[in-house]
């Protein structure tokens, strides 16, 4: 039983580290808990979209391929 408790404690600390980013409020505005939580996630945090913008991706690819000669546009292994 003690072995399982040690294993659980180790797993819990690995999955939920106690270290958090420090947030220093330099503004005169009061920040609520949601804002502090977001700021603690750091600068690498990004909200993922609910769906992949496939139409935008295809439009971008088509715009990039248009100025290429037909032989280059049809062959994905050739690059200018």
C-alpha cells in the first residue's frame, strides 16, 4: 500500500507541478482570477481553433501556386 501511495504522489507531482509563473501587475487595473490564470500560462500559450480553417489554407496554397509555371505547380517535389 505504501508503495502505491508513493507512486501516486510522484505521478501527481509530475502531472501537476507546483511551480507557476509569477504575474506582476504593473497597471492600475484590478485583474480578476481568469486573467491571472491566463497570464500564468506564459507567452507560449495559444488558443487552438475549434475547427481547422481548411478553406483559408487551400486559398493560400492556390495563391502561392498561381504565379508558378504549370510544370512546377503540378509537381510537389520540384521547388523554384
